[in-house]
């Protein structure tokens, strides 16, 4: 009975296994470096007396995320672009508001209905409050420490 040569010569696999281990090790190192860079891009601070946190972005992070905001308009019914609306794991609805340059806080909203690309609200930020319309999902991921 003849055996396959790859079974008789396990040493031929040794260099390949070493190369795979080296690649896996370098990939883990790169991931750790990326995570460190992300941690410096956003600082998360708990808001005293609340379950919420403030997300403070670095200038570079804000540029890369291309954060856009829009002031809540005064009118008969509050509304925000539907893309600004976030849903948490329990189905609650939120938007991020800009409290200062580079500082963002998640605020609960109550959606009455969706009309095309607009969410009509029965409760939410007051008129004039800046609401994040682009980049809210990334802020949510930073606040919830998604990916770390």
C-alpha cells in the first residue's frame, strides 16, 4: 500500500504553517493598531445622572466622517431627515444633537410617521437644535463601542 507523499513528508508543510502564523500575527497587530487609532478619534464621556454619553470627535475624525447637521425648524410639526433617525436594540428612536463643535449627544425622539425621506416627530429636540443628518450611525457605533 502506497501512501501519499504529503503524508510522509510533514516537514514540507512546516514552512507554510510558519508563514500562515506570521500573517495571522501581523493581521492581529494591524487590527490592534487600528483600534488604538479609532479610540483616539472619539472620546466617550458618560453624562452624569444619565445613561447617555457625550461623543467628542477629533478634528480629523469629523473630517473623515463628513458629519453634517441641520437645525431643527420651528413649525407645526417637528421633522428630521429619515437618515438622521437611529434605532437602538430595543426599537427606541434617537437622533444625535451637536452640543458644541465636535461634541455630540444622543437624544430620544418619538416618530409619528415617515413621509418619504422625512421623519415627522411628536417629540424631539427643540427648534434651533443642530441634529446630525450625516454620520449619526458612526457616532452611535463609537458611543456603543461597536467593533472593539
